[in-house]
């Protein structure tokens, strides 16, 4: 194929400009290089394509036929090159992303919609699950997960900054059952707990005391795969649950929920976008990385106001 295309653009330039020198000026090569390219093309085809004279160049009958076909072929090659160049300049294609579902409760309302609005040529293939995955083995471009569970050989871009889990319940619940003074007293309370799915172990509530981390296995009056339903049950006074403080801020502000055990609930590294160390990352992924960085800057400025 490369032999067949060799000299094609040179011959077309000669045919259109009716001269070797003018063709060379268009192509940025010498007069002799143009002549040699056309001669090699004629030798491969086995027929003369041009008639040369000291004053002008004319196409033979074979040259006229070849030019008509070559012009169409060359236009097709240029259109294909332009299409590929457009892909290189404009993010498009499919971005395959894995995300932990709690992360989407934090970033799903603005980060992802904003990205899709900014890059209409990018399609999003989003898989949401609770368990970390091997993004390389599973064919994902990137993932969103808590920083503490991201492998060290991944590149991580912080999204949320530090997060904090709090223990909350309705004032009416604590009036009936009392307020726990230490996390271990939660074994005597009606707890609304979470697990990733059927057959998966329940979440062990995590706390910090005097710089040491520890967990409490709480009794679950309700064990759900939905942290949202647990929060609603807590507002209804059915028990206590553990939730991201940002998820319950509205209920705290209006007094529907109150926090307890605050001194045992310390911030921890939040969610990050992570991806393999690939030199050939897709334009869609590079655009999303840039979007995440800009989104976080805007979010941080908003928190400072």
C-alpha cells in the first residue's frame, strides 16, 4: 500500500499546476525531486502519465484516468487524517469509570454532570460498587475510591479532601434510650447499620481514641445496603446510624438529628480519582483529570467563603 501511495500527492500537484517547478513549490521540494517521484510512479504503473516539454507538462490519456482516480483517493486520505486529528485535539470516545457508591453521594450532583456537559463527545461507562477493584484487570480507565484503599502504584488525584463520619440519632431517640458516652456503649443501642450486599459482612464502626483506631461491632436492628434509608430511619427515631457529616448536615441544621461521640470521630483521607501510570492515557481521561482538579478548586473556594 505504501508503494501505491508513494508519489500520489506529487503527481496530483503536477497535474493540477501543469508543471514540475510549481508542484515543487507547493510541496516544498525541489524540481528534480518532483520529476523523480513522477518517473518512479510511471515505472511502477508501466505507462507514461505525463508528456514533458521545455515549456509545459500535459497528461497522457492514462495520466488523465489516473488523476481522476488519484484525486478521489487523495481526498479520502486527507479526510481520514483530519478525522484522526480531530480525535487527538478534542476529547471524545468512552470513559470507563469505577466508583464507590458513597462517593457518588458526594460528587454525583455536580462533578460528573459538569464533565459530561463540558465534553459532549465523551460517553461515560460508569460502574458503581462498594468493593475496590483492579481497574487495570477490569478494563477501567480510572476509579474513585477512599485514599486508604488505593494501591500505592496508582496515581491519585484528591477529590473531596478529608472526610468525617459521625454517629447521629433523633433527639427523641436519645430521650428514650440515653446518650452513649463511649463508642463501646453502642452495643446497648438500636443501631442502623450498612453492608455492601447480601452475604457481605456488616460495617464495623470506626473510631479513634488517644490517637489509636478501633472498631465496634454494633448490633443491627436494621442492616441495609442503603445508607440513605438508614438516615431516614434515624430521623424517624428508630435508632442511631453512622454517616458522613456532609450527608446529614441538613438534618443537623434543622435539628432532626444530633451527633454523639464527636470526640471519637476524627477526619480521614477522602475520595480520590486514581488511575494507572500510563503514558498513553486517552484524551477523555486526561480531560476528566483536568476537570476533577478544577472542580476541587472551585469546591475549596466555596468552603472558604
